[in-house]
């Protein structure tokens, strides 16, 4: 499967759901499930990898927003990606 041509893409919004470390206590895990992820690993780096994988060229995409969240309890890591088209 090839990458998307960006001519009609005006924005990309992505929510990256990252796993809570297994080594954390149950109380700490409960405190973080579904909350904003502020640990190392920049949202812009995750976003850049996503954009490079999806689009042939991204210089014409004026809006990009990326968010990092801890996974919900028992959820697998994943990304929710929304493409805004004209």
C-alpha cells in the first residue's frame, strides 16, 4: 500500500495511546490510565513518524496536532488518527 497524496489533506490530528509500565505499582497505574502522557518521548517525534509513514509529502499540510495519552486499563497501545480533508 502506498502513501497518501497530501493535496487534499489540510490537517492531521492524532492521539497516541501508550502503555503504562508494568513495573509501576497498581496504585500508580490507576492514577495514570487514560490521562495525559508527560513522560519522555515527544509527541512531535511520534507525529513526525506517523506523517512520514502516511504521506508522500507533508509540507503542504498546515495543521498538525499530536497528543500522548496513557492507555486505558487493559487497552492495547494504539493511535487514533484523523485526517482533515478539503
